[in-house]
C-alpha cells in the first residue's frame, strides 16, 4: 500500500528537480511606445504701428502763430506736431517748415528778430496736409512710407479716421534688436567717415544725408575726433564743419 505512495512521491520529486534544472526563458517586456509631440512652430508676432506709436500727442492749434509753435517744439524737444482746429485734426507742422521762413538750421539758433517775424505768421498758413497711417498697419509698412516720402514721422489714425497717435523713426528702433541697431549705427558712422574723406562737410549737411539728428552726428564726430581721424571746426554762424585728417 505504501509502495505506490512512495513511488508517487519519488516521481513528484523528480518532476520538481527537472523543472528547477530548466532555464526560464524570460521574454523581454515590451515598453509602451511613447509618441513624441511635435513642437509647434512659434511664429513671431508681426509688430503693428499701434505697438510702437506714441499715444500722448502734443498738438499745435491752427490759430496759433509760428512763434508759439516754435517755442512749443523747442520746449518739448519734438520735430513736429499735428495741427488741430476746435479739436478736429486738420494738418501738421514741422521744425523744417518754420526754419525755412527764417533761414536757420536749428530752432535753437532763432533770435528775437526771428521770433518777431514768426509772430506775424499763423500756423494755418504754413501747415501741410499730413501723411497718415492706420494703427493696424505693420511697422514694416510704416518704414516704407517714411522712406518713400522722405519724412521722419507719420500721424496715426484709427478706422474712423480719428487721430490716435504719432510714430517716428526713433519709435521704429524700439522694435529692432540691439544687434540690428548697433549694425545700423556702425554703418552710418562708416558712411560719415567716407563722406569726409572726399570733402569737408558741416554737421547739418551730414545729418540730412544720413537722416539722423544733428546732435547725434556731433556726438559721433567728437568720438572720431578723439581717435585722431577728423577735426571739428566750430563757426560763429552755422553748424560745425568736420574735416578729415589726411
């Protein structure tokens, strides 16, 4: 009776031993596929005129005389202003418009006699029809318009043709990278030096040719003079003359 039981136990032990002796084949666990999300292309937002324009507008009124207008432009250190008539936008006036009348290069050169002469002329007699741009236009379009009409500023209007701001070439620089600005400055200085290699020029002429303010040209000139490339000759009347040292 116990013989068959012992035999069964032996067979069971042998089966266990065989199982232990066999190497288990481990199947590699399959990792779940990870789907990488495609990076969305970050599109640079196009700069609009409304992003860079100056909203605080300093106006001149059509019933003011040019002496008052000149003093305002000097006091606020601006190159031009929109002209209003009973809060309606009717035109614009610039420093150049005033300077042509007295034959001067800068408003700081105006004498008492000049101011007396300007008192007799009204803003409405001299103001020009403005060149405007819509506030939702791109900054690139503003640059093109300034280049086309050879102007330094544009008056900004909304869809209802209401005056909402003013944008200048200086405002446009705010939208450019520091690298681009540096590149432009170096290019302008190089152009100035090349001009002076050919002939001596006054700061006013260089300012007009390079389309940069006179005070900035003078700052560059002083730096170049320190390095011994040019000399600055100050005159009693008119802007200083820059001469290249050969």
